[in-house]
């Protein structure tokens, strides 16, 4: 057992930590905050942090916390189970007087009687071999099952192991619909994909930098195919470089344990669940557990992804994951990734069926505040987002044909409290596309220019309602309905959406041309006047529209 001197302050730098490990010739230190044991940090985590040039950062940001500790009388079996379940190699030992030392996996194996060790090292029930073939037949569509059988059969024929991996395995176990299919090949994934489409039809798109292929099969089914590999990150937030590896390496490189499972498709073990990191156990425990301590540093988009999974599945983060995520957010790791990658991760979150729990959690964890100091989830903003959600569900049930991007409405609501220059800066930082930017700007203008006349005591005529609202995108109208505290404003927007938005003339420019009017801007002015008259109920049919058009054309000629 390591001595009680094998400790370091949580505020010490990573560089100092490395020096102390070398002096003591140890590969792990207990981390203290005063006299309190708050975590442990391994040599591997220190070297990773130094590799990313984070030597001046405090140990606190990369340690495993809270510390999982044992007492002097803890059994060998209990210590072994704690190490296996939490994927750690060291346990601080606490006695009546405080820290006594640290026990490592090597210490445990040396001291443990071999017969007892063999009994305890049997796989726990959650890690025993499990075959999911029956679950696949029950929960996957016949077409998906057929394609996966073809993939497995071809893998066996060409002599490579093929696996279904990641989120699709997770969602199969959770019985979530709309599974994205990802395949890992223990060999050349791109060559496998090319051969598969040559046999079964479709096309393949190669992304050679990432050793990835996208198969687009008949019926537009899309399947990602990769070679089993390791990933190396040159700096925090950088895109990884790819190194060939085994399946275990491919699973270890992933973000969370629940995404680090595989399902074998080829050979006599087809349907077997491969779960080396306890993903099945964490699904059952509803736990989001990060794979390693620098996961949020190497890919900061995982900060947002972890929160999204918590909101989607109703899971919780284990203490270590929550600590590491909070540290990464506090040190502005999201600043190190490109606007495009950050936008895509936020967009996916806002496209969730109900993104509000995830948005609220991003606020509580100060992740949003790391994007902009003005971006806070207040009680007022939470209520606004809830009203947006309710209005969107209302529109979906009443007017399902109205096409809109719900995520933009939530984005407009989320940004509603930002000063205009900060809103523009953040829109640029996120590389938002034109429509999203337009909606943000329209919403700001409409709050001043539209809501006041819309909420007047006198009900505007239909033509005036139309003039006020027809240039605004549906996303902005839904936002204004949720934003306004006035029932009159919300009611008039509803009336416009239900009764006025889709009213069109039955005549057009060709009719004006037949009346001898020279083509030009005057066409739009005349047709607009006719539309306003129709909106106000003065024109009932095409004949009435033509009569008014004839009078206006005649007046124009005079």
C-alpha cells in the first residue's frame, strides 16, 4: 500500500504533480483540499494533460472525483468490485485519523489468496455474455434486420469480424426508435463498404481522413462504416488523427460507457453483446459515465452531448463525470472548437423532442455562461421556453402542414435576453446559417414594431394584420406568441395563422396583361390592393377580383 505522503493539493499544477510522481516513483496520487480527500489523479491523466499543454492548470480539473475510498477492514472482494465497476486502479484508504495510504490493483493481486481471487474475478451478472438476437428481431424493422444479416454474412465470407456499435446498440437496449446504424469492421472498413454496395446495390461516399465510409443503400438507408481504430488528439478540441486499432480500442475512444458497447454481426457469435466498460450496467442504473478523465478536454462537444443524453433519457451523470464536465466548462474548453462543430451539437440538442430540461441543465452547469456571460437561464427564460414548447405543440396539432424548424424557435427564445451586439457576435461564433440569423433579427424588430400595434385595444382589420405579419417567418410568429404577455397579441397571431396566412388571389399578372396594362411594378401594387380587399371580406370569388382589377387598371390608364 502506498504511504500517506503520496498526496497532492487540488490546487497544485499538473506540472508539479508530474514532478512529485517522478520523485516518489508512483503512478497515482491522492488529491487533498486541505485535509479532505477529494479525488485521485493517475500518471496517465497527468501525461495526457501535459500532452495538451495544460501543465499550468490545477490538478482539480483532471482528477477522478469524488474519491472512492475504503476502510482498513474492507474485504479484497469489495475492493476488487469497486475497482472493476468504477474502472479505477487505486483506492485511498481512510482510517480513524484520516488518510492512511493508497491501495493499487497490483497491491490487491499480490496480497489476495489465489483461490479467493479466482472466485471473485468471475464476471458480474451485468457483464456476462448476452446475446441480443431475439431483441433485434423484436425491436428492429424487417428491412434493417435483413441488411444487418447481409453485412454479417459478408463479413464471415471475407474473413473479418463486423460489429454494430455505439448509439444504435444503446437505443436497441432502451427500445428507442430511429436508430442510426454504425458498423465497425476489424479490418479495412472502406474496402468492406465498397464491396458491400457492389453486391447489394447503392453507393458509397468515402471520408478518407477519418477512415470512414457512408453507404447509401436502395431506399435511402444510410449506414456509417469505419475501421476499428484509435484516435489521437493533438490539442484540446482538435479533430482527431486516426490510427488503426482493435475493437477494444475503438470502444475505448468513445465518449460515454453507454455508447461503448458493440453487437457482433458475423460468425457463430452473431448477436453477442460486447460490453467491456460496463455500458449495460450504466443503462440499467440510468447513468452517464465518461470514459476517461480528459474526455471533455479532447472533445469539448461532449459537454453538450452529456447534458443532451441526461435530458433525453432522464438519466443522471455520476459524480466523476459531473466534476470533469464542470471543470471543462469553467475553463472555457468550448472556446477551443470551431463554430461549425459547436453549432451542430447545439442544433442536435435543440432538435430534441423537448429540449427544455437539457437547456435548463446547461444553464445550471454554467455551460451557456461559458459561451456568453450574458447567456443565463433565469426563471423568466424557463417560463418562456415552456410557452414556446406549448405553442409549438399547439401548432403541430392544429396546422400540421405549416413547415417550420422548431429548433430555431427555441434558439430565438434562448437568445432573447442578449444585447443585440452580443446576439450578433454569438450568431457569428456559431456560424449560424442565414435563416436562423434572419429569424433572430426579425424577432428583435418585431418586438418593437409589431407587438405594440398588434396589441392595441382596437382590433385591426384583416388587411392590417396581414401587412404586419406576412413578412415574418412562422418561427418568429410562434416566438412572439410565447413572448407576449398580451392575450390580444397571441390571439391575433393565431387568427392570422389559422385564417389569413394561406389566402391567395385567384387572378394574377396574366389577367392584368390581358386588360392592356403595361407590365411593371404597378402589377404588384394593384394585386396587393386586391388581396387586401379580399382579406377584408369584400371579394368572394374570381369574378369579383377581376371586377376590382378592371376598375383599378382603368383608373391607372386615366
